[in-house]
C-alpha cells in the first residue's frame, strides 16, 4: 500500500464515521476534530525521511486495511504476553477493553473527578490540552489520535488532594484474533495545585492480530503538583503501539514517569515535556527488554521554557534476538531559561550480534548558564563479570540474568513506592527470563 | 604414597590472544597440602589460575589438568567450581547492581544444587556468613553493597577470602590475595586459610612476598618463570628467594 493509500484509509475512517464519534454533536469537539484531520491530511503520515521518524518506519505499520475497534463486553483477563504485574497492588482501577472504558469493571477513586469521552464527551477543562495538540501542526500521530479518539478518560485531582492509593488504568486487548483493528484512545490527567497522585498504566495485549493502538495522554501539572507514573507495556510480537505522552509542568511541579517496555512488536513513544514554571522537575526513566524482531523507539522532546527547571532522563535497553532499541532525546532550552539542568543518560546492552541500539541526543541551547550533560553507551555484558560469577559456581544463564537485571534494576529505584517497585522488578525478571542470550 | 592427588597438571601449554604464556607446566598438589607459587611479574601465574578456572580466552593447546582425577579442560567454569575449585582473583571484578550478600547466597546455593545437596535457608546462611565475616573483619555494611564496587584493594581481597570460607572449596587458588592487605588483614586472611586447612582440602598460594608464608607455612614452594616451573623446594626456597632475588635463582635453575 502506498503512502497516499495508507493516508486515505485513515482519513476514510474519519470521514465515514465522524457522525458516530463521541461528541459528534458537540461543536467544541467536532470542530477540533475537523481541524485535526485537516492537519493530518496536509502533513501526511510519518515517514522515514522525517528526522523524528528516521529510525522507525511507521508508515509500513499503518499501511494496511483495518477495522476500528468496537467495545468489548465479554470476560476480562488481566494478562497480555505477561500477566498484569500490579494485579495484587491495592489500587483504584479503571479498565479499558479493546480501547473502551468498562465502567462495570472499574472502581474510580473518591475525591477525583473521572469522566470518560464515550460516555460524557469532553469537559471544558480538557480543551486547552486539545488546543495544544492542534498547535503541533506537524504531529500527524497526535492529531490523528485527536480526530479519531473513540474513548478515553478525563481525570482531575483537586488542589491539595493527595491520593492515598495509586490509580491504575489497565488497557486490555481481550479479543486478539480476527481482523486487524485500530484502537484510538485519548486521555487526560490534570493535577491542580499541590495535588499528588501515583498513576499506573498497564497495556496488556497478546497481539494475535496486527492491531494498532494509538494512545495519547495529556498531563497537566499545576503548581507543586506531584505525579509519579509507572507504565508497563506487554504486548505480542505483531502488535503496533504508538503513544504520545504530553506533559506540561508549572512552577515547582514534579513528574516522574517510569516506562517499561517488556515486549511489543513495534512501540513508539513520543514524550513531550514542557517545563513551564521555575523549579519544575522531571525524572524520566525508560527501560526496554526486547527480543525477536521487537522495536522500541522512545523519542523525547523536552522544552525548558523558563529559568530554573531541571530534568533527568535515564534510558536503558536490553536487546536480544534481532530487536532494536532507539532513543532520540531532544532538549530545547529556550532563550532566557538560564539555570536549566537537563541530563540524558542512555545505556544499551546487546544480548545478540543482530540486535541494534541507536541513540541520538539533540541539544538546542538558546540560553546561558545551562547544564546539559548527555552520555551514551552500547555494549555487551562485561565478560569479566560473567566469568567471576560463573567461577563461583553460578550457571551461565543465571549469571547472565543477574547481570542483566543488575543493569536494568537500579533504574527502578526511581519508583519510590516499594510494593510497586517490587512488582515492576518481578515483571522485568519474568521478561528477562524469556530472552535468549546468543553471544 | 599416602595422600590423594587433588591437582595434577602435566606439560600444560596455554595460549592467550595467540601468544603462548604457559609452555609445558607440570605441577602436582596432594590433599591436605599448601603449595606456594612464586615468580616474576608476567611469568604466567595468573594465566595458570585462569586456565584452571576455565576463563574464556585461555586456550589449552597441549597437556592436561586434572582435579581429583577428572579432566578439567572440557568443563565450564561453573562445573569446575562445582567440583570444588575456587579462585581468589588477583583483581576481583566490580559488579554494579549485584548485592554482595545476594551474590554469596546465589553462589552457595548454585553449588549445592549442582551437587544435589539441599539449598541453605536464609537464616542458616546469614549465620554462616556472619561468622566468617567476623573472623575476616568484613563489615555487615560491605555485604549490603554492590559486589566489590568501591571496595578498597584490601577490602576486595578480604571479600575473596570470605567467599572461600563460605564456599569451602576442595582446592583454593589464592592469586596474590596478600597484595594490598595491611599487616593486620594479612594475619586475618592467613588465619582464615589456616582454619580451613583440612586433610581433604588443598591450597595454591600465589604470592610475591615471603611474609605471607610466615603465616601460611607451605608444604612446597614452586618457582614459575617463563611459563614453566623452574624450581621446587620447601619453605626455605622462599626465604632463599627473598634474600637473593629471582635472577640468581632462575639462572641457577636453567
Ligand atoms: N589478553 C592478553 N593478551 C596478550 N598477552 C597477555 C594477555 N593477558 C596476559 N598476557 C601476558 O601474559 C603474561 C603472563 O601474565 P600473567 O598475568 O599470567 O602474569 P603473572 O605471573 O600473574 O604476573 P604478576 O606477578 O604481575 O601478577 C604477561 O606477559 C602478560 O602480558
Ligand atoms: Mg598475576
């Protein structure tokens, strides 16, 4: 299928179904969807000649017929390629099945405002983030998501509210067979002044069909709001997962996302962080453990807009088989944003000769008195360390697992909540045990 | 005849990176004995210890090595460890992210599993490690840190000795375990070795210094030069060496 035909398929979905999309009779949303699809049409779908997409051929993944996913009312099993690692953690849980909210299986937390797109459309407070999306004219994936979103959740944590339990959003793919489906979900989380929340997201699929998920999450953190965010992805080898994670941080806000890709045929996460208020701090941790032909692309765009904002990005990948791990980290320090401190650290370990890691830092510094450090390493596990462990009687496979876990594991320290961290570590171990070392 | 042979090396040739380092080394160690190997820098002492432990890149091109009668050459490092071989390394490796205590327990249980023995429970293990740690003056805090990471030279060596005490090998090779130790630590490590001495256990102590041999009195001293054992003798050979240096002794042997 040509690029034009691929684009026509997606535009056709919109044109053919727009009157059935949620909010079709709400001009606030319908008009924004129209603008979004017009932007997609003029920008075209992402292709490898665009610098931002040069490592990840998305067009190839989008270029075939699909059916829009439909609500799933059947039984829910909380597992993907791996079981839900957080099933035993006491949480308030929101469940999406096949891209649609399942109220019957969800337990929204008290004290938070939770509404869903399919049920009640878009709240007024959510419009600014949609407009921010429309302002990114070149972002075809984000705009396609806005145009086609079938469901999603809008969450507001009121000022000063400190959620006791984590909020866990589970995205299940219950019917992993039959036609190739496209799920489009767009959610928002807004933390008002001084609010605090731990958000967990698990994307669980078996990827039997070559499904495409296009998920966007807009995050707004008001002054001194604190959001800890753990996202785990475990999907099948043929799945395509495309994620946009857009966060804006006001004065003194803190955002700490930890993203674990524990397997998915193709995953692209575009993370945009807007550091808009002095003292805002972002602590990004992204780990991937991949095998087979899996492909993970994390592209971050971090904009330090005002003086005195800080960020630390730690990206680690363990790559087996013919898998590929990509990290493109762009840091933009706007004029006058003095005192910015933005660090990027990317490390990859290759467990096979055919695996590949690519790292591309990109610094655009338009201010003075700025600290922007970046470091990248790509390599095999330390053979001296492997010998040391084996010489003490630890079998090769177990020794390798120890070293791989040690390589990734310390990065999990970013998850402050201990049971959560332990659960993430256990999921990581389970994934690592399934990877083959062929060095 | 008496004691059984623990280690039997015959005409061993070992090549590293295409360069022959050991050139026909022969050595026999009986159960219950302590042997010292001394030799100039670069003579092949560590090469011998790595070849015995089975490190990748140390290719045996000729000759044989047997542990308790069993040929070692085709065995993996972990199989050799299971048979009771232990190498305290000259340069212990730092392994970030692996907690020392966890490593020790994993190693001990791996050995037990491979030998068909029951694994040790957490409490029993802790007791055993604490006892050994106390005699070797290894702090509880060190055991909680990542393996060898940021340990001083002497701390690393004491931890090697601790591992030996916990893993209780049949043949322990100590490759310059005394280098980097202060005088008190040297005594502790020597006492650790002496406490482990047993009729069914043997030691090869690689060292540059007579002082260690004052504390661990060897049954035999071998001098390794140019990839071969060029002289053998009793403890007096080490003293002779200390007094006259390698040059004289090796030339005499030639
Ligand atoms: N990877 C390697 N490639 C080439 N030569 C090597 C390699 N490793 C060791 N050698 C050489 O092998 C020889 C023996 O080294 P070895 O470490 O066994 O000496 P040693 O007797 O233990 O010395 P020291 O007393 O300094 O510890 C040295 O000349 C050394 O340079
Ligand atoms: Mg040496």
